[in-house]
C-alpha cells in the first residue's frame, strides 16, 4: 500500500513539472515603467480598496522615497495608471504625501460610514523612538481626500512614534 501511494505521488509530481506555469508575468504590460504611474522608487506596502465608489478596486501603494501612488486600471489603455497626480486640483493629491516616507498602508472603514479611510504609516527616516512627521489618516470629504489627523480636534491623537507595520480589521462591518 505504501509503495502504491509513493508511486502515485511520484506520478503526480512528474506530471506537474511538465504542465504550463500557473501564473504569467504581465507587469511589463499592465504597469510599464514611467515617471507618473511606475516611478523608480522604494514602495513598502499596498492596500486594495474602491476609493472612488465606482465598483472597481484601486491599488494604494505606500511610497517610501517618493510619493504614494493610487493605481487604477484604465480599460482604454489596458494598463494601470496613477490617479494621484502631482496636481493640486486632483482629489487624490493629498494622498501623495511625498514627505512621509511611508512604509505601510491600510484601508478600513473606521467611522462606520460605509467608505474606507486610508491610513499611511510614515517613518520620515525615524525607525524607532520619536518621529518628527506624523502618520496620515485620509478620508474623502467634500470630494477630496483630506488628512483627518491634521484637523485641530485630532492633532493630539496623531502618532509621534515610529512604527513598523499597520493593519485594520472590521469583521462586523460596523466601523468600530
């Protein structure tokens, strides 16, 4: 019986070595290198959420030595494009936060309004102890993404300590 099992495993593993790969590399097609959508920079975290409530997910990328990115699939171009443009009129402009040196990002509905907020864990090159630049918590207000932690009422709750990772879980979908 043991010999039969071993023979079966050997046959299965031999067959799997000859099969086609499960995944195909498409990065060069979906996200070719360019200054706006795929700049040469360090990126340390991603969150996937529907930022514009169109039913399609965007990819939020924590930029360490460059701006944070918000990648959206453009069907006409057949590729991902960064909608967090370096243009103050863009509703995503604040999400770029070039000064933060983000090493983590998460998306979660923390206030129970049904829309996910975006939290960036920033280091500003402080890897332990006190940081001189706070994390950012963005919410869509008045058609633009704005940092809630820069509001006067929230300034004292902004973290001044360097962190290493960030996560948010809302298993009951209550925002609590």
